[in-house]
C-alpha cells in the first residue's frame, strides 16, 4: 500500500479520517495498520489485540503478502517485545530488535525486522492493543534507529485516535449483537405464535384425513389438500423468519466462500447447472455483504423454482472499492412491468429494498422466453 512517505497535517488528517470511517472492528484494525505504515514510511506494520489466554484475539499486518502470512503460521503469543508493550505499557524504539535481550526469534518464513518502533494502544488504563512498525525506508544513522523521536510522537498521536476508533467499533459490534439477540427473541415469539399454530392445525387435519380414508375417500382427499396448503403456509412462515437472520457463515467464512458453498449445494440438489465465479472481491461492510447474499439467495430461489432454467450463473466481481453481483439464468423469463401490475413481485421488492438499504442499486433485465439477469452493485467501505 505504501508508496513513499506522507507528511504534514493533510496526511495526518487523512489517516485519522480513514480510521473513523469504519464501524467493523476488523476494518478499523486494517485501516490503523495501513495508515501507520504509510504515514511513517515503514516496510512493515502490525497491530495485535490481546485475548485473555496469553495470545492474540486478532493480529493484523500490512506489508506482508497473503502467501507470506500463511507461511508464517499461527498467530504469535504474547512474548518478547510484544509482551513488553502490552504489559509494561510503554513505547519501544530500537535500532535492531534482534539484539534486544527480550527478543525470542520468529518463524522461518517471517520477514527480517531490524529497526523497530512500537507502542501500546490504551483505553484509559486498559491496554487494548499493541501497534508496531519495522524497517523504516530511510538511511539509518550508524548504530541508530531509522525511526526518530518525531516518528514516535506521531505514532503516539495515531495510537490515541486508534484507541477511540477501536473502542467505538467494539461498541458498535456489541450494540449489533444485542440487536440481533433482541431480533432472535422477537422471531422466536413470532414463530411460536404463527408457525406452531399452523403445525397444530396441520396435525389435526392429517388426523381427520386418516380417519376418513376408509369410509369417505373423497372427503379424505379434501383434508389432504388442506394438509398440503397448511404445510406450504408453515414453510413460508419459516422462510420469512429465517431470511431475517444474519447467517453465521458470513462472519466465519466471508461472502465469497459462503456464496460458493451455498451454490455448490444448490448445484447438487437441482437438475439445473448452477455455477459461481468470484474475482478480486475484498471484504465489504457487513451490511453490504449480507444484502448481497440475501439478494443472491432470492434470485437463485426464483430461477430454480419458477423459471425452468437449465443454467444459472452467479458472478461476484470487484468494481472500484465495492462489488457487483450478477445472477443470470436461461429460464422462461418474465415481463417485470406485468409482474408489478399483477401484484406479484417474485421477491423483487424485497431485493430492491435490501440493495437500497445497503447503499447499493439493483437492476432487473428479463422478457418472456429470454431468461433473466439480476445485477446488484454496492459501493464498498
């Protein structure tokens, strides 16, 4: 990311604004690290958030490729210089970190670090992270550190604002967790009130049909038709409730992996060929990822259940800092304006609401006998 040093008030302001722009903890951590490395013109930067078990709950790096990071191995433990910053809560500026008596080495694939600048990120008396930079891009004084006292002071200012941004992000995520918990409780009550009543009716109707099978087959047939209708209504109630919950796979695996897995399942479960391709998409704000997933699910449901398509192709591509999702099928197609006039929406209203709610746009192209293309674009963070 770094293309040389940036200096002056404008550079500092840009870094601080970038940190305050994000609400997700992971996004804030990545922005802090990237901003620090660029601002102080270092080859490497990292930020560790400690857990309660002597390790790190999160550890974010900048200046290390994804391949290098995988080769390095597990997250570091709290030892050596990192432990000093967390437990002694003071800054460290070293000419050669390898010569420090606290240095305990690093994995074989780890880059070689020499001059080092690190300091804790504090929220009041609590140390909530450790931020460090290594290998300043400059001529080093003989036996001295490339990082200067001014660099240390600047990183200290950055760390103070990083503490605010990280604390705000944590509060936001906690608030969202509470909101999700409240929503789950509300949905549980709705399921109990709506779905359980339908299932109770379904059981009674099925019992009535069983009693009528021998003595009145025609009435039994009518009761069985009612069973089918009640089962369909219960399924619709369940589906409407479930789609309101954020899937755990998004948080654990990310959007691309979640989409790929779900589409592989659909491809095996349906006679239509369902494919997925993702190109260069980076992590997006949580609300946008969830909206993209829900729109993809709704569009796939329509294509596989209603269009009679032989092929359904899903692509997710990077566009600027955002992404564009495209679902294409070769099914029967429809006239979007006629669907609206008839009061049938095929989920189009829901998809448009989700797109606009995430700050994105949705377009639908279809015609009878011409298949359907649904495209959603989101702006990114």
